[in-house]
């Protein structure tokens, strides 16, 4: 049975550039509609990644947080509220 990615939600750490960005873009091309971009410091790169995701039909949510710090993973978790819909967080 093939896996369908439409109506799914992905949270990708480091998605503002490099491999994370490539994964985010590929998921958008495969039909993932809600993609949370987690990044540490490069605001411009994160906004550019969000723009590219929108061009591919996704609805990005940009979350600035250093998941290596104790408090920041909770910050990422708190931002999941707007993306909790049918389909849930699956990646």
C-alpha cells in the first residue's frame, strides 16, 4: 500500500538551508502541505525557504529555536498548536 503525504505535517530541524532545506522542498513537492521550518539563527535563509515552500504549495511555519538548549525544544513544541489538525505531526 503506497504511503500518501498529502494532508500530513512535517517538522524539519535545520530546514533553512542545506540538507534540511532540501528535505523540506522535496516533501512539499511530494504533497506535504504543512511544513514547520526550525532554524537556529539565519532569519533570511529561513524566510527564503518559507517562500520556496509556498511556491510549491506548502503552508510553512517558521520557528526560530536552538533545539540543543534545554528550553528551546519546549518553544518548538508550543508552536505546534497551529499545525495540529487532521493528519497530525508525522515527520
